C-alpha cells in the first residue's frame, strides 16, 4: 500500500491517493532456506521501489522510497513453519533431557562405586541405567515397582 499526493500542473497538491499493489510472485522475493523474512525487508523494499519506478515512470512519477508496513507468509505456509519450529523445540528439549539424564545416571553410578554402597556387576549396572533413564526421560510420572525376588531367575 502506498500513499501519494499528486502534484497538479498549477503546483497545488491533490488529495492523497492510496495505492494497494500486489506484485506477481517472483523468485527474487522468496526467502532462501534459513533466512527469516524480516531479514529480507530492506531487500524487498528496494525491489518494490525499482518495480514501482519501472511501472510508473511512464506517468512521470518518481518513486523516492518504498517501505513495507506489513509482511507475512500465507496462512498455510505460516502454519507449516510454526509446526517445524515447534518440532525443532521439542527435539532440542528432548536432547537436553537426555543429556541431563545421562549425566545424572553417570553421577549416580560413580557415587555408588565411591561410597561402596553396593557392588554392581555389568548386568545390574545395565538394569539400573535402563531404569533410571526411563524414569528421567519419561513424560509420565514414574510408577514404583517393588521387586520381591532376585534379579537372577
């Protein structure tokens, strides 16, 4: 949208006229992968200024500046981008949870060994690691299970 105030031949300004322009889809306006559309605002404004100048030059209009007041993706594209952003956030959060859980398990095994609380063979360590990782990385609250027998059946 552009607001212009045409100059009449007698030097008096006419009332402002609002122009709404929808340029054709152009590969120059598409964001390369990884670039935010906001980063492209100046490039798009310059492109629009040149396009407008080329179209309106025949009418004697000089375009001094073109600025964007609103820039948005189509709703279906914005929705896909939001889902992608949310998926990335979930993956990053999961990665952090797993890193923290592995650190906690490692610390627990070291403390048990250092304090000589119990001596665990490799099978019991694996079982303990499995149980701790399941509890620490689960979305659900842990359900306690009481083992009344031996780990070796």
